[in-house]
C-alpha cells in the first residue's frame, strides 16, 4: 500500500530525472559531454595525488586495500549507472583508485629517497 509520503518521494524522483534529462539534452546539444567528462577526469586524478601522499604519510602502505575496496565499489556502481556521464566518472574514479594502489607503494620509495617527508610518529 503506497503512503502519501511514498508518492511524494516518487514524484521527487521523477522530477529529478526529468531535470537531469534536461541537463543531459543541453550538454548533448552543445557537444559539452566530452568537456564535462574531461574536466572532471582531470579533477579526479588531481584529487588522488595529495590523497595518496597523505595516506602514505599517516598510514604507510598498509592502507592499499582501502583503494582496492573503493575501486571495486565505484566500478560496480559504474556498471549500474544508466547516466553516461555518471558512469564515466565512476569508472575514472574506480581506475584512479586502482592506480593509487601502485602509487602508494611508489610514494613509499619516494619517502625513502628523501623526496617527501616521513612521518616521525609512524617511524618509531
């Protein structure tokens, strides 16, 4: 049995989808989808660089599994998304997470070479 609140939620979802469809039509009409995906990809990759540095500083390489789990979750969400932009960005986020696994081990080597500071609290 549908309650009044449920009907209101369904109406919100439908209006959100129609608003979202209008945005997609605008992006498609003006050929901006590639620009939005490209700019967002640039920002996602740029976001991961300091995250890897901070995670290695505070947790060492033991946190690599966090990037693996995050990558798997966002990869599954990418497959489930019907919106091409959201699906693309989730895929970029997913593979940036997977790449961060490699980068966190590379960051450990950069710290050993003295290129980045080591965490004195963790090195005791």
